[in-house]
């Protein structure tokens, strides 16, 4: 009976060792998969960081071009603004002259009556 018990315990021990070996193999496979997934995640993160850096550089370049364009537009508008202001002054002077002339003519008409 002791031999049967010993044989049974040996069989259980062999089964436990087989399960332990299978568990170790599964654990190693899962560790390898996790490492691969981490590598892929790191690679993707690195790629995204590179993409982000390129996008930010492009945005900065666009901002610089927009600022440059705005400055050039403002500089180009200055002569037109000065011309417009000059024309407005001339118009006001002409209106004042017309008013003065109309007032003189009105006084002359009144003086003739």
C-alpha cells in the first residue's frame, strides 16, 4: 500500500512539474509578447513625437509666413492710406471752399433784394 501511495504521489509530483513547466512556458511567451507590445508602443510613441515635431515646425513656419505677409500687407497699404487721407483733406478743403462761396453768393443775392 505504501508503494501505491508513493507511486500516486510521484504521479502527482510529475503532473505538478508538467503543469509548472507549462506555466513557465506560458509566462515566458506572455513576457515576450508584452516586451514586443512595449517595443511597438515605444516605436509608435517615438514616431508620433517625430510627427508632432514636424507638425509644430510647419505651424511655426506658417505663423512666420503669416506674420511676414501681414507686415508686407501693412507696409503696402501705407501709401494708399496716405493717399486716401490726402484725398479726404482735399475734399474737406473743397467742401469748405464751396460753403464759403455759397455763403458769399447768398449774401450777394440778399444784398440785391
